[in-house]
C-alpha cells in the first residue's frame, strides 16, 4: 500500500512537471506570435491628404442644433476633433457607432467626436433617431467627405487642437479607432509605422 502511494505521488509530480513545461512553451509561443502578428491599426488609403499636414478648414452645419460647426483650425478649447464618417446603409458603421461614442466619452477631456454623413435629410434624420445620436455632433455634408478624401466607410480622421492631421483611415473595429489615438500619443503617422520601426 505504501509503495502504491509513493508511486502515485511520483507519477503526479512527473505529470505536474510535464504540464509546467507545456505551459511555459505555450506562453513563449504566444509571445512569438504576438510579435509576428501585430495589431492592425486603421488603414490609411487617402490619396488627397497626408498625416502631419494642416487639416482643411470648413464651416459646416450641425444637423441637430442647426448651428455652425468649425472643422479643423486652432481650437480655442484646446481639444482635438475626431471626424467619424458613417452612412445609414453601412452595417459596419452601425455596429461601430456605440463603440465610437463610448471611446469619445472616455476621452472627452481632449477630443470632440463629430459624426459625418451625406444623404437625404429624411434618411439622415431617421438614422440619427435609430442610432440614438440626438446628443451627438452630426454633420450632413457631401463637401466634408470630399474635402477629406473619404472613399470607403467607416472612415475616421483625427485632427489635433492646432488643426494638424494626426491620423486617419478606414476603421472596422474598436482596435482601429483606438489606434488613431495611439498614433497621436506615439507621434507616428500610423500604427503600422510604429510597429515597423520598433519591432522590425
């Protein structure tokens, strides 16, 4: 009986050691995979504008308040602007709107979120109601999208408090939206550039 107990203890310790080695190997492999498959940031495909240049200034009308809203330029409140281009016919846009609202709420001390679209007034009004954007800044302007070279949606542009383009690109996930803020914090033109220079 004593021999069986000793043997079972030895087998148990051998099993524990084998599992410890396997777990260590898996953790190491996850680290290697993380380095090889870096998180993807917003994909910048803009042919008109470049990050780092002065953002085009425009005066547009806030769809909800009917008041003038100035895009870009130096902010008197020292706040950045996040232009988030969406459409009533874009399913991905609809799934990202709550995420954009949540992120902007967390970052409201330094950034203002502005939703932008273009289309018929009735369709835009219905879209605003469906997405519960009554308290948001919303611009219905074809000119704004053309000025910022928006070709595909959803698309986001981050303009800093001095009116400089900090980041822009197609955004399909929360990580893409957050990558725009990371770009501002790190000073790189894109998350891809940051990963290339630091992990290549």
